[in-house]
């Protein structure tokens, strides 16, 4: 068992955009990377085989809140952890559930001990403390586990944002203490990433980065962005955090975002991303392609027999036509959700792979500008 390790592949470059390799006990991850979201142990409408061989995902996410409620830690432990339970043999990251608790604003109460919340399934009451969240993530068995944090809403006033950040820092100390008291399960290392908070206040963000960096964790995350603030503000605070987090550790921007968000934030020095957008938008008929954004339900595609995306080296995206995929959506066929989800995930993984290639070639900035012009178009 070895702790997560990060190696910069372009350490001699003067550009902020980074390419690297994260080594975990379940394999390596080439950065920058996009991580498909498998909230309840499943990326919606996509099998693990499709994720691995069609999408070529290198790491997927699970969510502590949802997996705790269903199927529960007892089932996961009996299975030997989430890897054994869902058949995914590459790295897994688990979100701590902090964001899900944040989104249950009307059904939760935050206090020093932790968060008391009501299950969205049956209304039962539960307490998530930092210690318990670490125990749950031990049982799930992810390679990368997230600290339990409070995610303040946007906008937040300064007093609330500071109080929330200080609480997140105290909870982080308790997360580390608990992990140090408990052994890894299932025979491999679980690695804790702290989360930067501080809302949209520069002094708070900088203070949070400094506190998180002082923990000398193997990687660090930036939370509390992409929660309703303007896009330019998200970029501003992502840049500020990247500048104040260690250069020799991976930086994970949580819950972001559109393909153009990824390219802009890679340019600011971010290494890891996750978002439900490719699968959620795909299930609603929005396709991200190398030529631009398509609403496949539109009548204009009814007789377009060209492939879904000729510029994407995905066998599925070149096999099926736009007309056929539109027909599946209009007919309410389940296959539509599967094909659109696989396509969008394949596009995201292709995009970060191309970003990596151009970072290593020293051509990232110009490639980014050319690519943004194409992929942001509405077709």
C-alpha cells in the first residue's frame, strides 16, 4: 500500500496549464482528467465496461451521502468495498456528502458536532460528523476521499462565509485525526483531500488555501464554486486558489463544469474535474461535439444521416447518425439516454486528453482559443 503520488510531466514549462500523472493503488490517472459522476455506484445509463473501453474513463466518482443511504455500508463492506460491488477496478473518488447536505437546506441543521439531516428517501434523521463521514468512506473504499466541509451558498455575506470556512477547517482537523486512528480497509491506501472554502472573498479564499496547504495532504480540492456565481468570478477565484495551493500536489476543482469551463480552468492550473453535466444534459438531448453544441431533439436533425460527431475518435459516435439518435429520443427509447451519455462522456475525456497532448507540446493556449471557438457554437 502506497500513498497517492503526483508527478508533473511538464514541470519545466512556464505555462500555468499542467500535465501530470497521479499514481494510486488502483492504477494511474493522466492529468488533466475529467471524472464521470457515479453518484450511487453507477454512472447513469452507462455500464462499467462502456466507461472503461468506450469512454476510456480513468477514475469515477461515488457519493458518500447516497451510498450511505443505499445500499448502506453493511452491504458495501460485505462485498469488499465499492470496487468489488460495482466491478470497477480502476481508481474511485468519493465526495464526502457535504454538497448534498448543503442542497438539503430545508431538511438539515448544521452545528459544531456535524450536520443533522433528513433522508430524501424516507425522511429518517441522520447525523454526519467528520468522524462518521471518514468511517463511511473507509467502508466505501475509495482511493481518494474528501474531507467533510460546509459549502456556503452564493451569495453569502462575509460573516457567514468566514464562520463556515472556520468550521470547515475545524472539521478537517477532525477528519485527519479520525483517519490516523483507523486503518485502511481492503488492503489499499485511501487518500484524503482537504477542500478550500471561503465563498467569493479573496482574503478568505487565500486564508483557506494556506490552512489547507499546511496539512501537507497528497492532493487538494477547491469547493464552493460553480454554485451560482458569474462565470468570470468562478475563473477569478479558481485562479486565486491555484496560485495559493502547492504546485507539487494535484488540484481538484469540484463540480465543474461545461467543456469551456474545463479548458479555461486547465489554463489556470487545475488538474481534476467532475460534473454531472455530460450525462444529465445528454439524457435531455444536449450533445457536446467537436463542432459545437447540438439539441438532438430539434427537427433539423430528422434527416441528417451524418454520424453524431465525425471529429470524435469514438466508435459509437461515428457509428450512429444524428437522425437515428433523434428518432430514439422522440420515440422515448431508453437507448437514446445510453448513446447520448456515452457520447458526451467520450467527448469530455477526449477533450482533456487533447488538452494534455497540447500542454506537453507547449501549444495549449493557442489550441484552447481555437477549440473554444468551435465547441461553444450552437448548431
